[in-house]
């Protein structure tokens, strides 16, 4: 459960920061897809945390996806920062 809490915190942080990218940035358009995907998965994970029920297998496959999306988000933020 702690891993899921950590992922939820990271997802919120990344989505907030990706939203602040300048529309003039070359990376903003790519980042919007990652941000949208994270926002779509976020309510599902938050529901798992509230229910305190065992995590279903479908969530585990999403965890790999979430980790991939977070890595992409960090990379886009880094590249956008280098742009300026």
C-alpha cells in the first residue's frame, strides 16, 4: 500500500508540473498526453487506497504503466527545463 501512496503523490506532483509547461515549449504537446494518461489512472489508484481492500491484478499491470508514464513525465520536464 505504501508503494501505491508514493505513486499517487508522484502522479499528482508530475501532473501539476506538466500542466505548468509553457505552451510554446516543444515538449508541452508530448507532455499533455502523459499528463492526461496519469490523470485518467489517478482516481482508480485513489479508490484502492480508500477501500483498504486487496489490490486486484489489473492494478498491478497499471503500476508498470504508471511507472513508465512517470519516467516520461520526468524526462519531459527535464528537457523542457533545458530548452530554457
